[in-house]
């Protein structure tokens, strides 16, 4: 058993979708709330800002909202959920034999460019998620399954945006 | 609407019963672990010839008296008058599970010690007999004698140990199950539930040791069965409660939306049973190197189960 | 109704957080196993090579939607409460623009915020970087917020759902989404199958990026069958008569007559809250005893929507009030409108009572006696004498009935 | 049936819940602070102004099928002559199984390290006196006696008046009756 | 409520030692059959005496083993206890063993009220008291010294005061308690009711309670009779804003709006008069003023009463007919504490008149006329003459027939007023809690020349004293004989059960020694209190030894009602029952009770109502460790529907048992008190049991437990007829503690 085990293949997308649905369903049933990611990420970011520059955090209204009156921005269930997600990802990738440090990229792009694009895209998504009051997880997936109108608008826009820009960055991936 | 005004505040009784704190769940948990170890060592010893046993497995029978002693220490701490402990052995009360339990506990020590010494290798036996405390008390010879006796009655002793293990596991459940006045305990499911949970936690304790591959694999298979049965029994337990009278329904509510819901489902069912089951499945199917995660979670889940049930009975 | 377990959010919050970790674990685990920790796999969606994102997402949405329907249909879950707490309000424009931007960011970075988490935790450095980017992005929004505030709030529709928007029953909407998802799955498979004939060159160090057609099709039938079965079951339960929700229903508005109001105020005045909606001056002059002067314009400030529902609301207006104002309708308990408004009260309790009715009509007589009594108590006027003369005292005493006596 | 069967009959019409019985018991039996051998329960049903009330002076019910006795591992909890359920402190380990077993909360842990409860004032019975709670009761609500004797006041009261026990559904055959 | 955990652990630690010892010596192997231990509380010695836990004075048998009083039982020979006791009587040992008792004489070291004292010798302390009294006497005359007294030991000090030359002997039990009732019944029937009330509850067939919560106010004999009546099938009508214990047993409970009882009584009389349900023969024979009454109630219809009382007219009619249906054994209980709304004498009158309409006075099941045992007085020299009393300035309160404690307090003035009060001697009454508006009381105390307090416990008033004289408890002393009006008549004896603890002394000793210092030796010719008792008993033809043995000498039953053959006489000016009172009219008051609507509490506030706990006697027992085992603090009762919608608690609704503070209309704040959210009270009032919320630091247990209704009673409505202080006119609102 010491020998490196081969990677477990990814689940069939339908099975994965079904499993993800069960997780989301349990979340709704137990917590009355959906899954999310960007909200927690924001809270973690605000914690960082508040730790480094508390006055600044108190001055920016949206950050002050979370740190007001000594409140801890991390004291939110989404943050804990994200912690769990990190753990889940870790366990899943480890048990599938996929846990290794590296950069995943297309065949024709340098590591530096890949990382640069990743961070740029990330920033863009961060802003976008706040505009939309949620990201693909919180808004599209969770809201979508509740048939929330805004979520569906958002979801369509995501695919729209993605397909629209895909052509311009195709070199990154192919 | 009914208002009940109770002008009484007996210490430990009002407004909520809290006669049993951490001691009893720990006692029940360690008792369960001991029961599990007894059952599994008996079975493994029968399957695996002496020569092929791993070192860890050889020494495991001794885990029983250790766990049991710790558990009994917890029980002793709970007694209002520890000095009266010998009273347990001054009588046999046929209707009292606790009386039965005391005698079973007493019987377990010689049996498990004999099974233990019988399984040791020669050098190990020597190490034991020359271990300072035994040497000073000149009990080393007793060990040697016991080993001889045990090896002669190997088969019988293992059978007795198996029986006592099951009895012990059942007893930990009967102890609470006999208290019909407490809705959460008033269930016939508790004895088998605690037995199965004891088997599972016992296996978990064993899996934490450096067992041989086959030993581990066998235990894991048995444990997965135990977990499955335990889940089913838990379901039956909750179903049973929620389909009985109002007070029983109230007890079931504690786990289905009430005070203990989160802890029960998160700690016992999810973290304590489903996750380790999944991990063990993965380990088994993918033939992964076993980790400590699943056994530790099982132990945590087993302790949580008893803790929550002891609390729920007093709610 | 069992779910949602609100106690995990309120009283047992700490336990709720533990559960959150557990649920998050499942979330991360599934995302990773779906392959969402890999940007290449995610990006492939946008080039139609691998429709995994599509399938997983819609699979999850349909599963959840149907699952919720089943649970709610069986009376185990309060769907309304979940929808209210789980779905955010709709702001059309920022959501549309946010979606477009996020889509762009998605294809640029190769991740969405959630998947970047999983990528990061499975050791992908690009995932970690994207994750950092997302964090920075959310903070950037904080900084630019004052300038985009108006836009952020534009196109507000409140909490609306597709079925509300389209004006169709929820079950039909859910069925529609399910059918749509199923046809999209078929379409996706078709697309994949088409493109799979000339698969792209695998990336360096990558093993199979996309599953083969056979891989995709083998479990498909089974999964489809299961999904279809569950969907039919769920839609069936959705069509069942809804279990009444646990949360208090909307205010029930009804009329109350002045004498009834007077009686309620005499019996248990603490059970009703009387609000006088006339202008402050008129109210200060004369009003129903114990009523509060809350001119119509100030009604919004009372926070009636969140007031405890147990104390019923009585609205007294200047004239006949046609309809309860919105602020009062938001009140979670019962709302009464005084019939005829304050003039009716005045006629009943403040003005001089009418002459006594004919003594033969007992009911009318009692009502009249009550009116006189209320009038006298409220105005302090001496009550009008009752129509029937009371018997004269001692003289005409009946024979004393000996009852028990010295026993 | 001539065998002695002690019982207590408590008249909820007379009882005003003053607690004299509780204090008299505490004094008579040196019940320590924080312990109660008997107590008052006031049960009010309905909503204002439509209310009804029952006040009960409660104590150990001296059940025939006492679960405390059957769960006692040492025989300290025992049933003695007259159906009296009692605890021998010298045999009690304080394991509290009996407290858990008792559906009436009638027992408590005595600070001297044993479980304690109502004995129907056993020492007074031996002297031919009635329990202290009944003797003190200003409303005369508590009657004690022998159900085995059909002419005893308790037997007569139970024949004459409507009565119930607490938690009859448990089938423990309690011997404290409440007249209504 | 319960013993603190730490205390329990202490007990536990002590107990473990005992257990260890017993564990080693007892039968280890348990072959012996199980035993039930005997607690050994039966006394070696049984001493009869009478109780002092409340004013009812039941006969007690004290069981003593060595020098320990093990238990107290009711004296079967005593007509008030009949072998039974109330919870307080049983808990008398808790008063004896109270660790917080005053242990030695004290003199004040700092400002009055700061409660800082130094111990002194008895001689020194008594010398200072004598000096203080003499100085005031020299400057303002002996009448400037007043005695406030409550409790039976006070008789020694009354004697001392009269010998000293002052007749300002006041008890708060008059103007703050039963005074209006006494005046009301006296005006109607020509006699006061006194204590114990001569009401024949046991034989009543219907009992109407107006605000009286029999069963919660544990007057032993009354409650015994009450239970007896219920057992015999007597019907109950209870008028109370609160669902009291009695209401729980009632056929009719009328949850009346507080302060409107007169309206209900008038409406009842309206029904009884117009439907001719009264006892016509009785009225013709014994009463005057019926026509005036009939005219007065002619327009007081049940419909008229409904808007005031909140009781539906049909129910008023039905109950009036019901009550009248049981006449004459239909008892309208006179109640005891009657100082509610300032119109209390008139309410008492209305109740008395209703009783007359039912022909209840002087009849079985009604008001009896019991006799008294004649006991010879001790042959004391004649007391000095005294001048006019100073407690009712400007001819106010013409009909008060006792000294007004509140009047004495108000007459307390600064250094130069010659016709005021300048020194107080306080015996056994905690004036800070007993008198309304403690701010006023405090101010008057600061203006005093001298204040001495005789007490057992360091109550609030003790903290203000110049000299504190620690008295021993009733179980440690002899007191004078007590011979109340009762059927059967009896004379009861209080005698020492055990020696006084600490350096406390019996009242007779303190009074005698103080008398010596005041050169009043002639008034204290005896050596001991017991000697006084023996002298009186012997002079009355009784054998002291026999009385000491049984604790009581009981006379024969006498005819006490018309059915027994007792002719009814009325000591009124007219010699008849005065339904309309000429006396009142001549003083400018209404001859017949008038109803005036009470003030409404402001929005969000509640009328503060008070009452009794059966296990406590006001503030005197709330430090008693045995009684507080049952109840250590009071709770504020709040209507359940109101609790859900209480202003200020919307975001976080009030929880059962949560602690709140009460704030009254004058901004006075109570200590934190837990809420009892209940269906058992109207929504416009809250209810507190009296006697809790002590602030005296010497009351180590009671201090800060519960809330004090007295503290919140800073407003009073004075009865213009007799000066009673109506105290149910205070409004409170609830807040969470710590809210700014």
C-alpha cells in the first residue's frame, strides 16, 4: 500500500451533480440557508484588513459594518462552511491521490501569465460577486434551486459573460 | 395551557435532573470500548494463529482491564459515598442491572488477564514476570501459572471472554434502558445500540494500534457492519420514541429539532458514523493506507452518543 | 414541521457552526470529486469540450429543488421559510452586470470563487492565487462602494421567484426547470459527443480531461431514470395541498363595530392596541380611551411589521377607512378597522345616548343599557335612568326563605 | 385483606399549598438544606380568565412496583412492612440509579452520602403516631392510614370521594391518593 | 431560591467525614436486614408557649433535646392552633437559630442609616437610651417620645411608655393595615373586628372574598375553618385581580379591575335590593337607613358597574343572586389589610352593609360576638396624665380611634417645634418597610433627637438607631398573658423554652432595666416577667403551674350568635345597624359609600398590587433560613399575554424567570426580581409578595433577594376618614436590569 496509488477518476458529472444537490439540500434543510463562498472570502479579507489597519477598516463603511462594536467578521456560519469546504477539498484530493502542489495551465501559457490571469480574474470575480450579492455557489446554485428570479438572471449572465470572453482568452486554455 | 409551579429545589434534581455528569458517560463509553475489544480479540484470536498475530494484537487483551479500570474510576467518582463501594459485592440484586454489571465487571478481570497472558510470547512473558512490581510482590509466578492454565484452556477462555464482552456491552445499555422513568432511556433499543456502538468503538481503539494488514482489514469489515447496524438502531430508537406517548415524543424531539439536534446529527451521526464509514469504505475499496481519522472519529462519536443520551435522559 | 432546524441558527448557534463545517466539508469534497479543482476542466465548459460544469450545476439545482419539494410536500420542511431565508432579494441590474463580470472573471482565472477554494485546498497554486484575487476583489468593492451604491441598489424587485415573475404555480415552474435541465443534459451530451470525435491535445501532465462518450453514457440512463422518478415524485408532492406554514400568516384584516370594541376594551384592554390615525390635534381632543395618536403618516415608524403578533391592532380613522394601510397590513397579527371610524365611536360612546328602546325588546334594551353605561363611564355623565322602574325597598319584601340557617 | 398497607390520602379541595407539611417534614426528619422529602405542586390550567387549579402536596408514592427498589444494586432501597419504601443509608453507595429510576423526583442525595426520601415518618409510625406532614397540616388535607383496614379513615375517604394518583399511566400502583 | 452550591459543598464536606466514620464502623457485608434510621427529633422536654412568627399567636409545643429546639408542633389544647401550625410556626426554630441575629447592644458610630455600630455593655446602652429619653422629655415634654411597637413583647414597652408619660404608642398595623376596616365596621355595627377576627368561616355556606387571599395569608385558625367549610361544601366567590389560591377553589372568580370594588359592591346591592333578595325581617328589626341605601343604589346597575369593574353585567347579577341565595350564612369576609385606594373606610362600609343585607352579622356562619377570659391586671400604680395626641394635626382624620403610625412619623419635626415628636423608641417593627414612602420616613428619622430600636434582627430600621437593644426571640423569653376575644375564650402563656443566645435579653428585662434608669422603679416592682404572669394568674383564680404545663387555659364555649340565643346589640349611636351613617354625615363625609374611579396607569405601566406569601410574615421572616428553603425571594407576576407584547421587550421577549427591575412613577427602582409570567393575573396590574428586597447589610441572607413593594410605594392615597394610607396607587414599569 506504500506504492503511489493511481488517481481516482472524477465522478461522473451526473453523479457529482446529484451529490452536490444532496449536500445543498441538506444545507437548506438543516440551516435554512444555502451554500456560499464569496461572502466568507470577503469576511476573511475584512478580518485581514482590520488586523493590519483597523482605522481604515472602521472608515470604509462596508467594512465597518462587519467590524462594528467589536464584532468579529469571522463569526458567521459561511466562514465555517468555507473552512469545511477547504477541509473537504483537501480530504477529497488527498484520498483521490490528487493532492500535490502545482500550477494547472493550458499547454501554451507560462506559469507567470497563468498566475497573473488567475489573480486578475479573481479580482474581477470578487467585485462581481459583491455586485451580484453572491457568486456561483451562493447566488447561482443556492438561489437558483430556490427559483429566485435574481439568481437565474445572474446564472444566465455568468454563462453569457463566460462564453463572451472565452474567445479572447482561448490561448490560455488550448 | 398548563402552568406548573413546583416549590421544590432539591439539589441535583430541580429544576432539571443532573445527577449524572461526565462520569457516567465516560464509564459507559469505556465499558463499551472494553466490550468491543473483548469481542474482537476473541474473534481475531480464533482466526489468526498465535504465530501470525501482530505485537499490537497480542497486547490488546490488556486494553480491556485498563479501560474498565478507568471507567470504574469514573463511576467511583460519581458515587455519593465511595466508601460504600463494597456494598455492590455484598449482594446480588436480581432486578438491578447495576448489580449485574458490578459482578460482570468483576468477572472480566481474571478472564481478560488470562487471555492476555496466554497470548504473550515467551520473551514477553518473561518481561512481564520480571516487571518490578510483579517481582516484588512475587506475583510473577502467578502469571506464569496463569499462562500455563490459559494456554491449556485457550478455546474455552476465548468463548467466555466473547460472552462476557457481549454481556458487558449489553449491560452498558441496560443500565440506562432499565430506567423507565426517563423518556429518552426508556427504550429497548438501548442495549443492542450500546453493544453495537461498543463493538464499533472497540474496533476503533484496536485500529489505532499497529495491527497487521489482515487484522486491520478484518476489523474494518466488521466495524463497517457494526456502523451500519448502529445507524439502523439509531433510526429505530428515534422512530420508537417518536411513535410512543407524549413524553417519549418529547425525548425524541430533543434530537429532532430540540436541544441536542445539532450535536447529535453532527457529532454522532455525521462525524461519528457516516464520515468514518465513508473513510473506511474508501480505505477498503481503494486499498489506501489506513489513517487514524476514522478510528478517532468513531471514538469521538461513541463518546458523544453516550454523553448525549445521558444528558437527554435527564433533560 | 421539522426543517429548517432554526435552533441551529438561534439558540444553538455554536452547534450550527459545527454543522456548517460538516456541510462545507461535503461541499468541498463533492466539488473536488466533480473535478472542479482544476481550471482546465472548468474552462473546457466554455469551449464545449466538457460540459461538466453545466451538468453538475443543473444536476444539483434540480436535485435540490426536487428534494425541497419532496420534503415540503411531506410536511417535513417549511419551504416558505427556507425560500425566505435562503434566497436573496432580486436587483436586476447589478445582478446582470455582476453575472457578466463574474463570467468573464471565471474564464480568465479558470475558477469561480467556490471552486478556487477547492483548487487551493488541493494544492493548485493558480487556485490559491485566484482565491487571493477574489478576496482582494471583494475588498475592492468595499472601497468603490460609495460610487456604485446607486447602481448596486438599482432594479430592486424584492424577493421574487421565477414563478412569481411568470405568474405560474411553483410546481409548474419546477417542472419546467426540470424538463429544461434534462433536455440540456441531452444537448450537452450531444455536444460533447460531437467534439469528442476530435479530442484536443491533452495538456502537459494531464490525464484524460474529458470522459469518453461511453463513459458519459453508461451511467446516464440509470441516473436519468432516477432523476426522472424523483422529479415526478417531487412534482407530485408539490401539487398536494400545501401544509400550512409554521410562520404566522399575513395579517387578517376585518371590521369591528364600536360596541364590540368597547366591550373588548372593558374585558381585557391589554389584548388590543388601538391606533388613532386621525391628525394629532383631533386625536388629542377626543379619542377612544387608551388609544395612541398615530397619524397615518407616522404609521410606518411604528415598526408594526416586527411588532409582536399577540396584541391585536385596532385602527381608528377619521372617516370610514376603506382598507388597512400597508404599514398595518405588514403587522403579523390580526388587524381590525373600526367600522365607521371615529364618528361611529363618538356616536356610540361620547354623544348623548338615544332614548331607551321599547322594554319588550330585551336585546335592544341590553345594548342600550351598555351604551348608556359606557357613555357614563367615558364622559363621567350621570347615566340615564333605566326604563323599568326598580321595585321599592323594604316595604314589599318577599317572605324570607329560610336557607340553612343555624345548622 | 388484613395485611397492613400504608397509604396517604390528600384532599386537594382542602389544601392551600402553604408548605407547612414541607417544613414540618424537614424539622421532623432533619432533612438537610437543598433536600426535600415532600413538596408542593400548583397546577393551573386554562387561559385568563378561564382558569382552574389543583394544588398537591407531593412526596414519595411508596409504589407497589417501585422502580427505585428494583434498580437498587445494593438492596439499600427496599420495601418493608406495610408497603413502605425506604432507604438504608448504611447500605447506600449513592449511585443515584434510584433517583434516575423514580418518575416522581421523590429522592435526593443527602450530603452525608446516601439517597434520602419520605419514609412516611417510619420512626413516628413505630411510636404509633401519624406522619409529621399530616399532623401539622392546617387544612387537615392529609390523612394517613392502613388501606388493609376497610374501616380506616383512608379506606373510607377513598370509598366516598373521587380520587386519582400522580402519573397513573406508569402503572406503579402508588399509595398516595389525591381527592378532588 | 435554593441553598447555594458552595454551601451545599460545605455541608457535603462535613457529611463525608460523618460517612467515613460510619462507613468504617457499620456492617460491611450487609447481611443485616435494611434499617430506617430515626432522626431523633422527639423532645426530651416539651415546652408549651405561643408563636411570634406572626400576630395570630398560635399555641406551640417546643420539643427540646438538651439545649436544642428540635421542632415545633401545634398545641392541641390551644383553640387557635388545635394541634396544627402554619409553615412559619414550624419554621420558628429558624428565627431562633438565625446567624444574623443581633448579638449585643450597639451604639451608632456614623450618620443615621449608614449602619455602622460599636458594641457596648447593656448598662451603657440602657444608660444612653434613658439619657436620650430624658433629654427630649426635658425639652418638649414626655409626649414628644413615641413608641412604635409590633409584636407581643411590646406590652412591656407600652407599659414603660405610659409610666414615662407618653401615650404615643403606635403600630403600623392600624393606619397601614386594618384601620379602615375597623372604622368601617365600627361605624356600621358599633364594634371593631380586632384580631383574631370573630368570623364563623367554618359554618358559612357561601364565602365572598374581596381582595382577601385566604390560604395565602396563613392565619392558622381561619385557614383551618376555611378548609372545613370547603369540605362541607361551602361555595366561594372571589373578587381579585389575581387568580389566588382561594380563587382556584371558587365557584366564581371575578377578576376585577383594581380599585373598583365599591362599584361592584354597589351593583351587587342594587341587584339584591331591586330583586328583594335581602333579609327583610332582619333589616326591619336591626337596621336603619335602608331607604337611603335603596335610593343610593337605584342607579348603580350592573350595566353601570361594567365599564368600571370590567365584570360583565350578567355575571354581576348572577353572583349577587348566588351570594344572596345562601343568606344568612353567606359571609362577606372583611379581609385584613384594607389600605388600598384611600376610599378604604367606605369600601369596608360597603362590605359591612352588604353583610347586613344578607342578615349575616350575629348569625351562625357570619360575624360572632365571642367573649374573653377575665384576667386580673397586675397591680401597677396609676400612670401619669397625658396631654393631647400629636399624630393628627389640624383635626384631620376625626374617626381614627388608634394612634396613626404614619401620623406620628409626620409629626416628627426639627429641633424647635414644641408640639411635635422628637424621639422614637421602636420595638420589633421595621418602619422603613412598614410605613409608606421610605424617603419621608428617612427624612423624619434624620430630624429626630433620639432613636432607639429594640429588635431581634438587624432590619433596615436598626441601621438608623442611635442605640440598638438586642432582644431574644420568643422561644427564649417570658411575655405577658394574652386573653383575646374568641370562642371558646382562653388565656395563653408565652414562656421561655431555652436560654437566650448571645447577649440578647428578654423584653421584660430590657423594659425593667430601662425603667430603673428612668427612675420608674415603682412601675417595675417584680423581678421577672414570669412573676408578672404568675401574679395575674393567681389573682384570677388559676393555677400557674397548670397553665404553664398546658400553655393555655381554655374557658367554656359561650353563645356567640343569634342562633345560640345571644341577643344582638349594636353599640352605634342609634343602637342599630347603620346602613347610612349619620356619624359620617356629621363629619362631612358621604353617609353611604360612593364610588370614585381610580387613576389609570400610564401606558406601559402597571398597578402594583401586593399580598402575602404563606411561608413569610412580611419582612420579618425573609432572613429565616428554614422558611427561605421554601421561598427565598418573591417574583413579580405578569400576565402572560402582556409579557409577549411588553413595550421595550419586543426584540427579545421577556422569559419566564428572567430578572427585571421595576421602576415606579417617581423613578424609584427596585432591586432585580424574577418575573412569573402567568395567566393568573390581569394584564393591567403586576403583583409582588410583600417583605422581600431587604437592603440592610446585617440581613446577610435576605439582602437583595427579590424586590420590595414598600420601596416602590412612594405614593399614598390617604383615607380622609381615618388617615389610613392607601398604598395600591403606585404604578410600575418593567425594565431589564442594567439598561441605562
